[in-house]
C-alpha cells in the first residue's frame, strides 16, 4: 500500500522538475536578423506619470485645443473641411443633422449634403458667412440657436467654420 502512494508523488516531482528545467532553458537565438531595426535613444530623464483613478472629463482648454485648426489650415490660410470643419460638425451636429432622418432635411454628415442645404434652401453660402444660415444659428443671431440640445460651440470653433465659409467653403 505504501508503494501506491509513493508513485503518484514521484510522478508529480518529476513533472515539476521538468517544467522548471524547461523554463530555465534559454531560448535559442534567432536564425535570421530582424527585418529592420531602428535604435531608440535611451531616455535622459525619468518622468513618472500619475495614474488616474477614474476617467476625467477634458477641461475647456483641452476642448479648445482639440478643435484648433490643423497644420493644413495654417499652411493654406483657410481651414480644411475634412481636418477642421467636419470634426466640429461630428461633435455638435451629427446627432440631429445626419442620415435620412435629419431634422429639417439639413444634413451635415458629408460635404455634398452640407453644401446642398435642406428643405428651406442652403444653410451655407460659400464666400458669405454673414449670409449663411448656419453661422446665424451657431452664433445665436437667429433662432433657434444651434446646437439645439447641448453645449454651444466655443468662439474658436465658430471662427473655424466662419473662416472656412469665407474662403469659399472648399471641399478640402
């Protein structure tokens, strides 16, 4: 009876030792060199990052910085529809003004839709921001002020859209 208890214990020890030996064996070096390596300089300074305990909302400054004109904007002088204007529309307007069920038929979820306008006509008049209904609505000049439900656009965002329309509302 004593031998039957010893044998499973002996097998267990053999398996543990084999696993330890396999883990301790170094991996063989690669047989071919890596595809392409680039050297990364070692950091000269250690910076400790604070680990947030919960998700923090962006500050108003971070929101404005996130909507500053792109590099493309500053190099050409006019905001880019794709890089600057469309992200603002996506943030503030798509909830009501996208897809087939867009309010008042005004879709802002694509350049061609934004330029086409809605049932009451165009909301963007290229080259004429003062005459564009979109500018009148986001500035509160006419009502209802847009966006209807939610935070208003900040001055920087209004300026980006205004400059884009003043530049002829290009599809860039």
